[in-house]
C-alpha cells in the first residue's frame, strides 16, 4: 500500500470487493507469491505467472540457480545470514494507509 495517492489508486481500492475489479487490486496491492516466472515472449507485461507450469520447470530451476549463485558471489547478506539488516532500515517517507 506504499503507493502515492492518485485517482487510479482510489479507484482500485474502491473496487477491491467488486468481482470484476478484484484482479486489478490483487495485481497492484496483493501479496506476491514466493516464486514468479513470466514468459516474456507470450506475456510482455508480466501478468500471467507460469512458475508452477511443468513446461517451465527447467527454466525456473536454472533461474534460481543463477540468482543464488550471484547472491553468493556478491556476498548478499540475505544469503550469508545477515538478512535481518534489511528489517532495521528506517522508512523516511510518510506512510498513509487507505481505509
């Protein structure tokens, strides 16, 4: 919900419980799954997550291996046990929750 106020944000929030509009709220503000994979050849705007489709299993596996290899290479704290450091960063903006 850390999105600047706008007519579009208001429209999405108002339509959250409308069955025809709920998908747009979910795409904008919903909790994202742990794994996401998009076939950019078929879905350039990355709407349809294909991570759980069998035909993409090898691509997902290779992508995860590459990601974790890079995180280890750069000694990313989330891999080396220091990920809690990200929780202690102070938010400097003004957070306003919409009802």
